């Protein structure tokens, strides 16, 4: 990052449910209307590649050579990324946090209990593959892997009544998705970021500045880190554009879809990516 981002200042933040708003004892004014401090932004975390690295025991090339695994689940070895616990504490202290993985629900639950332990109860929601959009396409490199997308409009439109906020609370202006696979955000307005999560890591510094930013898309444009988003300039655009066309029929021409500007950048919700994020997770920082 070209310039140092100052540490965020502590601010008082109010939380209220959608169904019940506290009233002031004396004047009957809702605490929300008092506007004491800004509402926290919503941070949506991925699991594999960001917080941990999962390697099949037969895939020797993907297993870190200089550390023991932290846990085993079936045929998989699981490695927590260095600084994972500290990073999670920082996130919970400064953002509203949810988790969205493209893995199956059973796999997410077991790994999540191990990764977060008591912090899990602080998550606003836990979504898995069943909430993703199945494109019907398969990964270009791993032919057996289906391509699932994370459509943020499902959160913004509150597709599930179990989401603990009123519809309209979150939008592209106050939501950030962090994922190590750029194509999962194909249908979102997206800018890519790196996933170094250490105290002085690029993502950590980025998030410290985001805490007090007025608008997520503007901040992301001004603080570019990580992989570039998938646009018409991508070497595999012909393939990825088919996915976009399948789900965005009637939208503008390739290269300017989903809020994309003429220079290939996109406005709105930001998503994070990291080169070789899955293979290097647990060995960086």
C-alpha cells in the first residue's frame, strides 16, 4: 500500500433489532434517531483460503512442509492461517461480521467450530454452498469443481428472514466481501483485494482505514490491493462472460456490466482475492 493508513478511532455504535427499538426513558426518542456514532459496516468473510487452508492428505503439493496441521476432518488436513485469531478479533471489534463459504454445510460447520470456537456466536449469519448460485459451469483449472457465485443482493434484499437486520440496512455502500476466488463475485460490483491478515498485512491495513470510510466503493477505488477483478480485459473473459450473460440477460455489453465503468473497474461492493490464496494459506504472514 502506497501510503500508511492510520489506526481507526473508537466510536460508540448502537445496535437494535428490526422488531424492537429501545426508547429513551424520559423523552421517548428512539436511540437510533439520536444517531450516536455511525453504524458498523458489514464484513462478509470467506473460510478456506482466508482464515484457513485445507489440504487433502493425498495432495502432497498442497500440504505445508514446515508445520503440523491444526486439525483433521475426514481426508483433509486443516491449517489455521497465522494471525487468524487476532484478525478475527479485529474484525469483530470494528465490523458486523458474517461468514459465507461455498463449501457444503456439513464441512463448514465442523471447520468453523474449530476455527472460531466461542467467536462463532458473534457472527450475524453463516451461509454455505446452499446459499450460493450454481452457474452450471466448471472451474477452468480444476475441471471437476463447479463454479458457485456469491450474489450479495441476496443479503441486501434479505432473501432469508433469518438474517438479523431489516431489509435495506445493507447495500453496496456499506458491505465488503472478502474471498480468495475472484470469479465468485462475477455478478457483484467488485474490486479485488489481497488477503494478508497479519497486523501489518495489506488487508489488515486496508480494513483499518475502511472502518471510518464514508463509502465502501469509493474507499476501495482509492486503495487498490490484491488481484484485479475479472473484466473484459481478463485472458479468460470469453469464458467468464458466458456466466455473466446467463444471469444478467438484458444488461449492458461486456466490459460494462454490473456497474462496471468504461475503464474496466467496478463500482459498489468490494471483494477480496489473493494469488494462490488457497495453496499459500497457513504459510504466509
